[in-house]
């Protein structure tokens, strides 16, 4: 082991780093946290803490140099930037997927409108001038199931 860092199990490393075990496991899975696997146990390099001296309040005084603190801050910033980039990419992908769905829906509606216009033109050509009543009758005929009355469902409850 080096004099500046300790290789400790993941649970201890998470405690020392002040994050949850699951957050540290995710960093290991994403490859953003350097680690070693020793005897099927994930070990993380963390700065060594000198537990021999205590401060005036009974807490442990660490022998961590300002350079190590600065290095830890830079590593954390790099991890944060990587995590934010991954989130940004995921959101962008979801947005692109939703735009594709929207485009498909618009295309389907455009196709249906063209079919409806073609049917209306055909109906106008066969009926002559009075297309409004004929078009309404044609829609009613298509929407009613065979053998079912064409009146609205709520008319059943209407009192005579």
C-alpha cells in the first residue's frame, strides 16, 4: 500500500467518501471510479487518514494535504461532469424518440386526411351538389356496426 492512499472495500470507501454504497457501485459499473477486485471484493483507493492524533473536540485530525484535497475536488468535478453528460445524453435520446413518435403520428394523420379528402371528392362526384347530407349519412353508415341502431348511446336514456 502507498503512504498516501489506502485500498479499502467498497463499503468503507463509500463511508469515507461520504456517499452511499449504491452510488459508489454505480460509479464502478459506469467505469468512472477506479477500483480493483481482490478476492471477489471491490477495493477503492481513498486518501489515508491518520487516526493517531485527535483535535480539541475529540474528532480525528487527518493528515491529508491540501494537494490531495484539491485532487479529490478535481476528481469529484470530473465525475460530476461525466454523470451530467450521461444524463444529458439520455434526455436527448428520449427527446429524439418522442420527436420521432410525434412525426409518425403527424404522418399517419396526414395520410388519413388525404384518404378522407379522396373519399369526399368521390362522394361529391357521385352525388352531384348535395354532399353534406350524403357525407353525414356515409359516416353514420361506416360508424354503425352491422345490425346495430345508428342513434347515439345517450338517446337510450332520453325520456319520450
